[in-house]
C-alpha cells in the first residue's frame, strides 16, 4: 500500500483544481522537483512552504503534516 504524503496539500490542490505542474510554477521549480518533493525524495524549502501556505491561506500543519503525525498529536 502506497503512503500518501501531505494529504492536506493534496486536498487543497484538488479543491482548487490545481495540478502539481501549476504548483511548481507558483513556487518556481521544475515539474521533476515538485514530483520529488511529493514522493519524499527531496525536502520542501522554507520559502516554498511559505508561498504555498499563503496561496491556500492555510498554515503549515494543515498542509504539510502527514496522517501519522496528526494522529500522534
């Protein structure tokens, strides 16, 4: 079973009808880079997180916490 990273971010993207490609443009990175971030191969940079949070008007926990992290709190 594949683990979905960043379910809050995926949910906001779906609600806004936005793709990974569009999100990559928003934060000025390549499609490959954003794919690597969503699969956990690369880490998000602070400025990328900040732009995404501002774009969706959400905080870090709402977008970037994973299900296991949310359950343990």
